[in-house]
C-alpha cells in the first residue's frame, strides 16, 4: 500500500521532479497549477526562459 501524501507536499514533489528535466537554455510554456511551482526548483546553474499566457516572466519593467 502506498503512503498517503498531503496534497501540497505531493504538488511540490511533482514540481521538483519536473524541474530536474530542464536543460540550460530551455524555453518553457507554463500552465496553471503545478507548473507555476516548477520555477522554484530550477538549479541555479541552469538558465530557463519561462513564458506564460500573459507573456514572458521577468522580461522587464511593467508597461
């Protein structure tokens, strides 16, 4: 029988595992939900460009 995980812990575990798949220079389109947590787990030595439905994250000052 598998152990029962708290939903929030499970979401962060999934996000951490997904972040391990990224390579330097990847461009990633984020969806809503768990994908928004993935950026918290990108290793510091990996550069990833995130794009969301609202545009590029952190690309400059607000218009």
